[in-house]
């Protein structure tokens, strides 16, 4: 799981360079952390033969992080709603809820070559 | 840094002082074992002090919920005190403010067990 901490740290460092405030940095870092944990746990299922791919792109307008796994794919529609009353006491299933809350854009799609790729974006310029 | 957990008694309420990060891995599993152990020993009034917790991720939230369920299933109560704005935000986003009773002040939290 050291890679999860590293991914979060890299994203937060980039966010700091771009001038994001402390709260926004930590929220974006947590979004990267949750996506990376999903890639390791649900995507690659802890296989040390599979990699997690991390790409960070930044510009004056946005900070983009792309996290890919080498798993068997992922059907987001099959996830139970973590906010439904019957699911509130479930132990897991809140990661993507937090990711969506903390980023401006979220996209999950099949990764070229297999697995799943998540793209999260934080806009730097507020309209 | 992972999570550091200590407990103390305030009357018949067991206050758990947590410090550090409650995240996937060592922190979350240590937290789970600690709460379950206290519940198994018959502690039914548990107050989790999060004032020194700097970071909680979804796994940490999951362990808090799991702890809540363990304690409740043993006939006890698990309440929260000392939530930072960030932790309050997490409880709002996840709607867990409807599950956890949370207080800003420890004395008030302790009294709430006796109402």
C-alpha cells in the first residue's frame, strides 16, 4: 500500500505547486488515494504481477490525474448506493462517493489494453 | 504515521483517544481490533475522541461504522467527540451524521450517555 501513499503525495505536491488551498489539496489527495486503493484492491485484487498506472497532467486551468489498473473491468452501475438507508451501515462502498464529492470531473472507463481507468479533474479557474 | 489508540474512564464512560491517521491498512485494522476488544470486555458506553485524528479515508469511515455496529450489537453505544471540520464534512457527504451521535464538548458527550 506504499504506492497508495505515494500517489496521494505526488498529487498533493502537484496541487500545491498549482496553488490549491490546503483543504482542496487534501480533498484532491484523498480522491487520488481512494481511486488508487480501488485500483489495487478491486482492480488488481492485490496481485503483485499487476501494475497501477498513474498519470498527472497539470496546466493553468486544471489538475488531471488518471489512475489505471490491470484488472477484469468494473461495472459502476452494479455498486450499491452508499447513501440508501439500507446501506448506511455497510462497512465499504463509500470511496467513489468521496471521490465524486472532492473533484470537478470524474470519469471511469475501460482502459486500453485491459482493466479500468479513472480520470479525475480539479478545475483551477473558477468562473 | 498510523493510528495511536488509548482509553480512559470518565465515570462509566470509556473514552477512546485516537491520534494519527485512520486509513486503509494498519491504522484501520488496529482501530477495528481495539473497538471490538473493548466491546467484548463489556464496555457499553464508548466515546471516540477524534480531536487528534488528522485524516480519515473511506476505509477508516468503514471501520468506524463497523465499530458502531459491533458496540450496538453488544447492547452498547458508540458516540463521537472532537470532530474536525474535515471529519464533519465526511460524515455529511456519507450521511453518517444520521448514524453517529457527535458532540463538540467531551463533558456534554459523557452526560449524554446518562439521559
